[in-house]
């Protein structure tokens, strides 16, 4: 009978082969009865005799042999047929079930293997995203393997795919690691849904202090793809040493060589070898870094303006160089390369080898450094402390307290991740707090603490920056140029003194020209690069060999494709979710709408301000039940009407009526702020 055996993989395959041999066996008519007797009388699998042995004398004649076989055939024909039928049937059933079981087990094993691989990948991505140390990951691996042996590698370096060797070269008194641009850019482009024919790149150079007890610092070279703002910047290389990289020729050598090749030859992606043209868009840096990589005098020198030939004057009052003349001849790339600007030049930059406009492709209108940490911060600190040349705008202690109380009580939309602190913490404010104050809160609280003429002067700056921050306001760019240059810059000395016309104030003149060239201010802002610098600093585990540490962490990150959350919403229709607190949220491409007080106001296509009451899905159609707010009025009339910028206010209690709209009716999200018995509505700029 059939023997039960342990069904290992080899045994299963053997059983299948032997079963197929049985099924394919057909005895030949020419075979002797002896062979028929032997074949039918033995168990194929066990080689054991199933029936009684029939001796065939070797000395007997042919008739004797024939007779013996015939007797065996006659007596056992029915028995053999019956037994063989039953036995083969049993074999067939058992082998069939074995084959099915084998296939099923094989599929189960494949599924289990795939799940284990996915689990390892998830652990890897989690560890990289959360910046988990290798020691902690080793402990996690031990815990997991105690419960599921062999599920994870024992060493965190195996899980993370850490490279063993980092190529670091000496540059002057420091060290430099070159990661390169070609490979990271290829990895990024291969994941694009719509394959591009050209990509434009933004570059950033900046110093990054990493120790409080040492003056050594990083100088990373970062790159972002203009067409993909959802992808974080790429680390091309990092210098580690004291102060700026010196000599700059060695620091930029690998970068310039690689960029020369890519600009000339492009990049070939995928098996089809599709060619992608590479174009350099601009260099986004703060003022010291911009002057350093261009090889020109610093921003606070008399010939320090990068855009025009204005000559500054040293002020013994403010102890800085001022630029009172705002209407001077612009510099050109041709004259720059010919070194026609005298004291403006200090040394030749390696970037001269690239096909780049040495004037236009180095924007000064970076909103983070010029607008937020430059003008807005200087105005706020000057108003609070009164450290301008004139005191017409100095706040009293009561005014400062009024502003602080207002700021600390504001709840900004979910898209603004950092709330604004009071003026007592202004020395610790981040750039995003100055940005939120300027764009969403300043026009509400400043009328309470500034004289009317100083307020009108500030509103010229506010309106100009608002216009330059959105593509939808591009028709107003000539107006913005008039407001920023002829009103804000030219009259700055009237309110704050000529001794405070610094390079930042002068550079406001050049904002609209650069917006016309590159697009809205957020498209050439340093905010993404500053976020990347922070993540680089977090990669450090200890003070030993910091450059090698960061290089290894960057190599680990490069092995996963990490996009921001809004990439998940790309090419998707608006959709609705409900969280554990039964809060219904409408997700659009770049923002959300919900019934929470900070997220429930928006402007519809008919220019009505709506307040969300309920969001529901009826027959797969999203319906937004709203209140329409009536009696909207201007927030300010000068220098332009606020309604041109979609800024309104309504007196409380506001008159409301019910209405129902859909996601397609939403024009932009609004930031709603209650103050002095009014509701103020200001557009959330990236949604305009």
C-alpha cells in the first residue's frame, strides 16, 4: 500500500515524476508474458511483489512457459485489473493532492518571502525617515528575531544598506565628499510618470554650523528640480572645515566638471536611453555665500550690489554701508565676464566655465533671506526697540503687549505648521514666523499701533510682496514695481532714516525684475534648502568623523524614493476622509477644507466668502454645505484696494445664508482672523 512519507520538496518532485511514468506506461504487444508478469506483478514505487510469484523454469520449453503465463493470466486477470485500478486511482488521487499541496505551499512560501522583504523595506524606510540610530535598530532586530528568527538581519548596516567606504578628499585645510548629481538625478527621473525632455535645476551653497564648541562647519552643495517641488533637494557634495571652503577652485572642481558634462551632453535614462536635457536655472544663496561663489566683494561693501552699479556710502550712525540711490544702470553678464566693474571683482569664479548668466542667474530676491529675515525682521525689531534713526514708529510697552497678545491667540490654517509667538520671543523667531506675520497678520494688527502714514508705507511693501508671491497676480507686476521701488524704498528714509537704507532695503528694488524672469517668489526661495540643511545636521550621531557619518546617511537615504505627502495626491480627484473624531476633511491638491475653525473658510469662483458647515458624499458626489457671508468691505483703500488681492473683512455678527457648492467651485482657501469685532479674510497664498 501507499506509504506516508515526509513530503519534502525533493520527495514531492519525485512522486510527481513517478506518477507521470505510471500514467504514460503502455505495455507492448510484442513483450513476453514474463515481462508482463513482472511489470504487473510488482509495485512500481516500492519494487515489492504484489501478487504470488510464478516461477518460470528456465529449462522448460516454449509451450510450458506459455502455459504457465496463460494460467497466471487466466487466474489473476480480474484481480490484477481490480487491484491496479484501485492502486493507480489511489496513487493518482494522492499525487494530485500532493501536487496541489506542493503548488499551494510554494505559493505560500513565495507570499511569505515577499511579505518578509516588504517588512524589511518598511523597517528600513522607517529607520531612515525617523533618524533611528544603528544601536537602536540593532536592538529592534534582536527583539524581532527572538520572536521570528531570521526575519531581520542582525546588523543595522545590512538593513540600511550602509556603504562600507566613503571617498573623501582633502580641500585646503578641510575635507570634501562628492556624492555627484548624475546618479541621484537618474534615480529621480526613472520614477517620473510623464517622462520629461528637459529639467531645470536650482542650486544652493550655504554654511552649516554643526558644533557649538567648534568653529568647524559644513558647506553643502544642494540641488533641487524646479519641475518637482515635492521632491527634497539632492546633496551633491559637502565640505567640512573651518570657515568657507578655501581654495574655492578645489571646492567647486567636481561640481563644475559634472555640470559642464551634463549641460553639454544631457542625461540618458532607462533602457530606451531617452535623452533629458539639463538646464541650470539659478543659484539660490544668502548674500555672503552669493558673493563668495561669484568671486565678488561682499554685500556690505560700497560696490556690493550684484544687480546694478550703485555705489554705497558708509554711515557712522548705523555703522554700515547704505545705498540711497535706487535707480542705477544694471550690470550685464558680458561686462561681468570682461571684468569691467573694477572694485566689484575680487577673483575669478570657477562658475565662469558654465553657461550661466553671472548677473541674472544669481537672484537676490530670495524671500527667506531678503523678505522674511531681512526686511520684515528689521521692521519688527525696529518698531519694538525703536532702534531706527527716527522714532515716529517706536512702539510703547502697551503697543508691544497688544501685538504680542494678538499674535499668541491666532490659529493659522493646518498648512502653516508653525504658530507665531509673542514679541518677547522675537529673537528666537524662525523665518516662517516672520513670513506668517507679514502675509496674514500684519495688516490686521498694525493699524492699532502704527501712524497712518507709516502704515500706508508698510502696506506698499505688503501689497508688492503679495503680488510677487502668486502667479495669479502677475498682471499686477507693474503695480508691484511701482509700490516697492517708488513708494517703499524711495520713502524708507522718511520714516526710518537715510542711515538705515541697507543692502536689503536696496535689493527690494530688484524683486519684480527677478519675479518676471523666474516666476513667483516661492519658486526661487531658499526654504526647501534650509529644511534640507536641518535634516543633514540631524544625521550626526557623534562628534567623531562628522563628514563620513553624513556621507553614509546620505547614501542610505538615496536608496529610497522619498517624496513629500502632496505627491500622493498628484493627478487625483478631490476626496473626502473622516478621522477617528468624526471630522470630515476635503483633500485638494495643495490644501484641505474641513469644519475646523481654522480650515473652514474659502473663496468660491463667484468671489463669495463661504464658511463650511458640513461636507458629505452623496451618490459619489462631494457636496459642501456652507454659509455665505454677506456685507464684505475693504480692509484698506491705499495704496490699492484690498479687494484686488481678495482681502476682505466683515463686521460681527456677520449676516449668513445657506448654500451648497462642490470642490470645483473653490477658488482659494482663506485665512480667517477675528479682531476688534470683525472677521478678516486673507488668501492662503500658495492656494491662490
